């Protein structure tokens, strides 16, 4: 983080001819347990990671904004009162959306010169977009001198993503970046929006394994999964004697009892978020006891549920998870995020992390020709102002 801040300060000063006044930092995130549970009003365990984005700005006398993406050295200019989304420089939309969100709470006092710089690989499932939004929104709130709650800050980022970047994301990415804690996972309840840290053992860490696989029909497959979950929830609402607003309200035992009267495929889809909710809650208890091995088993079960019920895994992700099972020091592995490609997250003892990463890369290369990327992930502190 200090390195990022120093580099950004240097680039900012060289480009704008003065030092930044306010600097913020926001990390990316990984999803650890609780897959496709958010839109079923369920639970997710995630973590802020040891990669992030720094955002810096200095106020101007006029109402002009100059905004620079420090990694690619591209600049855009616009008026602080009119941050409009554009087709070119798509990266600027995430920032403009956040400016618009903070401006809706308090009018901007002045224009500014801004620059951001980060070390999260873009589009690799670590949520560089949420890190950028969160870092930008934090800086704007500081510049405008307006108090914004953590949850509101997350909602500003989500709205920017929806309305300025055109990505219909949930709230998990922003929440994880904002609420992250060192040596802790973030437990989110997507019904009550109660969000809290859960201590995580210090002798284990994660490997994020990016397969770069992208499977066609992802949108159609995603819509079918969502629809199946909704159909199943309506079914359970009619057969159970307690209220069911979403699959969050259905237990695994109820699925076993009443699932068979559903369409076979719809029942399988519903099994995944229902099982995931129970695994998240069981996982929290295991972490309270410091039992990383038992927690890891839940991750393997989560992947099995993806593979068997939700069918959002793919051969590349299965390769990583199957290879991980046989590697010393690995405690668990599963796909992370939407699925149908992308990344798998592996839980490993820190002392075995490097050898495990090598073993996964070579097992992957053996099957698919090229190694997957592996990255060591440590649960880290969430977004914050670091200067100003
Ligand atoms: P992810 O969030 O998983 O990394 P997304 O596609 O949601 O993937 O977001 C990636 C986009 O976010 C990039 O294409 C770019 O527009 C923007 N972005 C995020 N961080 C940066 C950065 N440091 N520099 C330039 N653009 C960035
Ligand atoms: Mg994103």
C-alpha cells in the first residue's frame, strides 16, 4: 500500500505540478463461501485482499475536473457539476458515477485534479472496479466534507456500476472492499445488510487461481439460474408453513422433503444457494473455533454443489479444485464469483502456499496447455483515507 501511495504521489506531482491533498486506498476482494446467495437474500463470506487502488486529488479554484488513470496515463476532463458517462475512456465512468453519487448528498464545493493507480489485475475476478469506486467515493466525501456511512458508500459504488458502467452487479464487491479487516473474513447478510468481521486463522491464506476461461452463454445461463431460484422460492412458499420470501428462508431439510415435487432442474438449482447459506453459517462456527481444516471442507462441498446442482463450474475450474485436493497443505478450494470460468479460490497453510501454487500451475498446464495464474491472497484491512 505504501508503495502504491508513493508511486501515485510521484506521478501526481509530476503530472499536475503540485502534490495531492487527499489520498485514499481501497482493496479488491475475494468471495470465499456463499455462492449466488446474494440475490436469494442469503449470506456470503468474503475478504478484502492485499491488492488495491489508491486515489489522489487536489482541489482547484474553478469547477473543472481533470481525471487521470495513472496506470495507463490517460486523462479525461469534465465539469464537476456534470459528470456524464461516456463510451470512450470507460474507466472514467466508475469515477464519474461515484462523483455523481456523492454530489447527490452534498454539492461539490470546487473542481479538482485527480489521479488513481492500483495493482489489482483488471477483470480477473478480484474486483478492481469496486476498489476504484470505493477509493474515489472516499476521496470525494472527504473533499466535500460529507459523512457517508459504510453501507451508503457501498451503494454509491454499486449505483455507479449500474448507471455509469452498465454492469448490474450486487453489493458484495463494494461491501467487501469497505468492511474488510486484517486477518478476518467479512460476513454479509443480504437480507438485513448486517455486515461484520469474522476472525480468520493467521497461519492460513488463499491462492486465487485465474483460469482466464470464459464460457459462452454466460448471460443466458445466469438468467436461467436466477429464474429457477425465484420459481423454487415461490414453490416453497406454498408448501411450507412459514413465510418464504426468498430461498434464504428454506432449510436443507425442507429442500430434501419438498424439493422432489419441483421440476428436477429447478430443484437442483435451488439446492445450491440453500446449501451455501448453511455452509456459510457452519463456516462461521468453525472459524470461531479456529478450525481452518473443517472450514476448508465446506469450500470443497461448495464447489461440489456448484458442479452438481448449479452447473456453474467448468472443466478449467474443476482442474484447479481437483488438483488442489491432492496437494499438501491445501485445506479447501472452490470456484469464486459467478462461475462459468474465471477464478477458483484455494485455502492453504501459509507455509505451503508457494509450493501449492506451483503444483496447481503445473497440474493446470498439464491439462490445458498453459498454466493458470496464481496469486497469494492475505485477508487485509478495508478502504480508508490515508492522507488528508
Ligand atoms: P473486475 O472488477 O473483476 O476487475 P470489471 O470488468 O468489473 O472487472 O472492472 C474492470 C474495469 O474497471 C476496467 O476495465 C477499467 O475500466 C476499470 N478499472 C478498474 N481499476 C482500474 C485502474 N487501476 N486503471 C484503469 N481502469 C481501471
Ligand atoms: Mg467488477
